[in-house]
């Protein structure tokens, strides 16, 4: 018996040559043009998905944390620090500990609910 080195057995064909046998040799420049034209284009604030931000704030005075969700993170942090949010006004100033951006609103809401649960609080203390 003859030993053969390498991972491809003799007489086998590569995936590319199998594809060429089945489909014929592709016209590569036209394939690239079609793929580029079909690719989705994402532009900021031009009809793209509205991002939702789940954020965790930490009070600089005490060891208080706050979890929330917003469309505009900077404006929401400013509201927390000016005292416009009654729940967080007594522990200000706040700093942004972490945030996660979501393009899917339902997933953002589910993640916020998770972070407010006991296991979510433990997760955020340990990992975030």
C-alpha cells in the first residue's frame, strides 16, 4: 500500500473545480458586480434602522446603578445629570458605565428586562 501525504487524497478535486464542473466556469467580473449591487447599504440617519441603547449608569456619589433604554444616549445621560428623571435625581451625578446598541427594539427591551432581573444584575456586576 502506498502512503500519501497531505489531507487531500489523490484523484480528488477541490470544491472550486467541482463547482466549475457543475455550473461551468463563472464570469468573475460580472459576479462581483452583481454581488456589490445586491449588498445592503447602511447610512446613518438615512432610513436605516433606528438604534436602541440599553445603558447602565453608575452614581459617582454612591454605589447606585441604573439600567435604562433610549434612542439618544447623550441626551438621556444629560437628563439624568440635570435631575429631570425623578428616580435618579437624588444620586447624581451619573457616569455611563456601559451600553449596548441594538437595531432590533424587541431585543433591546428584552435585554433591559434581563439586566433588571436578579440574574441580570449579577451578570452585569461580574461581566459589565
